[in-house]
């Protein structure tokens, strides 16, 4: 089909069809195109309010883009299940619509002025601290929004947030409740435990057990579907000829390099970093930095203060030293402050995305121009790359034309003198080498390659390598025999039997301990273990210890299974409370956090009640 479209895309029928689409779009917009294609009912209704297919499609596309952006440049869209995305987005739209209608019924609203203020104060829409219209529109485009659709979403989200904050901002926690929570958090346990392990290697597995395990899971023992691809690889390095670079070009490049070095200087800097976080606000960090600055002015050593006060774990042990820096190494405020200092001066507090800094300039030196001999190799290769770029781009254009117009890679190979290479079989979910690259994998799984049997589009692996793929073979999934999975099954059965035996021995030991018949247990002792854990005690043991009741006259015993299959028998000897002094601000911060949790819980209960009373129709 795609090949037919390629062959006939210039025909009169295609031009008429495109013209019709343009007219429909111009008169009625994109919604009309969807309407022409389908007359399906609305995906959902909430108390009579429709959630349209357009809203759902936009939401799915937005969530897809957000997920792919978070996954990075090598993200594979094929990994995203459309049906799961659709369900997730529809659930969110139902909740949001319900919250929005009830917020409006309660008289809440968002003014246009408030929306304007929210938009211009958003850092993602700013350049050098000020709102920038071009930045605003570019950011929205990358997220799949127009300014109008973004304002609509922002209005809805702000309205819903007002309703939520009515609960979270009005919630509170009593002093008694806060005291109890802090005391529980400071509790410790004195405990004893013994670990029971069974050697899995010594356990025997019968043929009957092996056959039963295979039969129960036979459907899971399949080789993945695999692909074999033919491909041609075009590399810029093939056009690079460092030995052909002329002496004149080398000398010109070296003169430009010397000019770049003229007037440059390097500054030896130290800094003290105070991070802004839940424990320290921005204002508190600035105030503390100013206190440290006054201590330095009074004679305190900057380097010694950096060792004890700086939260930059990389430079603090070295007295805050950052080494020699050129202008532009750090962006923004830090760079400006450093290059405004005189030798020996300490800056006022400087705020950056990392926190609040005090910066000291220790020394200034002029950068030295490297000798021609030191940079000749790098210059020669850099010039060769620049000269090869034009040839590489021309070859890319020809590669694209040939790949599009040819049914296979033969003509591509012959005209561009590129070897047709064949991959090893690899899974559709990923392979090795070139086919570990997400872009190559995405192209290999495309409908054009798998279903239409066409050459792929150009696949840019990186800035200097591009390939084109063509399907050689599609290998279907195959049932693995018992012999092929024997070793895996034997290991699994042995591990299961060892874990079961260890747990059985643990239960037997607990019975003996309770009856007083186990006096020779070699306990491991751990004292004053905190709720957050102890490096010497397995986390599962700590969790179980804190779940056990406070010990009374008769000891209590419990068991827990660890990840390695071993079992642990433990007993708690004592419950204590660690001494801890909290600053008033820390205590208040914990109180606010606890109150916020109460508010969220209250809002969730309120919303679930609304949802239970709502008429929600999913189509």
C-alpha cells in the first residue's frame, strides 16, 4: 500500500483528495476530520457532561510525549501500550471533569488575570528571568499544546487545585498527635535473630518434579519473535581524510585558535554551597551564608569553613576548591559573581539552581596558547570532519532518494558503494550492537519494514552514522523443549525447596523456643535498632521487628523469609525511644507535613464520596 502511494502520490486523484481535506480543515477545523472519520459516541459522560474523543486523543498524545521525553532520546514508542494509555487518560479525564464541575458548583472560579500571572511566572516560559513569548510558544508546541488549549487546561487544573487546597490548607495536627508521631518515629528495638539457610545445591530434583514444573509453565517457555535485517551503513568518517588537509588550512585554524585564547583568563575559585530543601528555606540559606561571610570578614578561614559548612560533597573536603575556571564554565549568577571579584575577595550570597553560594577568588592567570605541535592532530581531524560534512550530507540526500524509490538495498549498495550487511537474529524488543539503538529498533519494527516490506527511512544512529534497513527474515516464536530449559527449572525448584525447608526449620525452632527446648541457639544481637534500619540487620528483619508487639513477661518469636530464600527467627527484647532534639522549625515542618497528609486523606475521602454518587458512563 505504501509503495503504491509512493508511486502515485503525484496523481490527479491524490491532489483532489488533498485539496478536499484542506477545504474541510479550513472551514471546520481538525475536529471535523475526526467527525468525518467516525460517529462513535463520546468515550465517557460524567453527570451528563461529555468527554469527547478529541479530548481523549489529545490527552493520550500528551501523555505519550511526556513519557517519551522522560525516557530520553533513545525512548521507543513501541513500548507504550495504546490501550493502557487510553484507559489511564480516560480515568484521569473522568476524575478531572467530576472535580471541575463540583468546584464550579461550589462557586470557585479562575480569572483571566490569574491565568496570565501563572503563565508569565512559570520558569519554563522565561528567558533570563523574564517571560518570553517565543519560549512560551515553543515549549507548548513541544508538549502538544496551543496557547488556547494550554489556558483551558491551566484553568481547569487551577480550579481543581483550589478545591483540593481547601482541604489541605485547612487541615491541622494537634500537639499531642505530633508528639506521639515523633515518639513513634524515634522508637528503637533491641532484638536477637538467627538465620537459617539450606544448601540448595544438595537438594535433589526428580524427573517427575521437573516434568510437572515444565507442564505448569509450558506457555512461558517460548523464544521471542526475532528479526534478521539487511542494512547499509553510511558513515561520515568514510569521507574524512586528515592526511589531505593542507598546511594552509592548518595554519589558518591555528591562528584562529590563538585569537580565541587572547585575553582569556582562568580564575581559581572556592565556594561554600548551602542547599535549599525541606530543612532550609531559600531565605534561611541566604541568612546563613551572610553569617559565614561575616565570620570570614572577621578572620575565619574560608577553606576551613567550606570543609565544615559546604554541602557540595565534591569540593567541601578540598576546602571548597573548584580549580581554575574560564568564563562561561558556570552559567548565570555564579559566573557573573566570580568574574566580578578581585583576588582574595568573597562574594555576597549568590543564588543558583543548586542553592546559595559564597564564592572566593584565590588567583587569576592568563590562559596559555598551546603550541602548534600540541594541537596539530586535533586541528587536522577537526578540519577533516568539517570538510567531510558536505560530502556526507550529499550522500545522505542520495541515500534517502534511493532508499525511497527502491524495493530493496541492491541499488543503494551499488550506487553509493555501501556493503549490504546482515544482522544476527534479534528480538523485536531489542538486540545487540546497532539494534540495541532505540531508533534502529523502532525502524525495524515499523509497519513499512515489517508489513509492506519496504526499505526503512533514514535512521540516524548519531551525528555521523546513518543506516537504512530492509527485512531479511522474520522468525516466529518457538516452544522451548524441556531439555532446553532443564537447567533453569532445576535451579528454580532447588531454590523453592530450599526456601520451604528453611521456613519449616524456622517454625520448628519457634516451637522449641516457646516450649523451652532450644538453649543452644547462636543468636545475633542488635541493640537500639532504629525504624529506618541498620546496616548490619536485614531490612526484612527490621520491618518484622517493628511490627511485633511490645515484649512482656514471655518472649514472642516470629519468622521472616529473606530474598535469598533463607529464613530468620527473631525476638524483640526491648522497645526504647532514642534521644533526639528537634529545632522548633523542624518540628513545625513535620507538623505541616502531617497536617498535609491529613488534608489529602480528607480530600480523597470527599472525592470518593462524590464519585460514588456521580453518574459515570464509560462507552
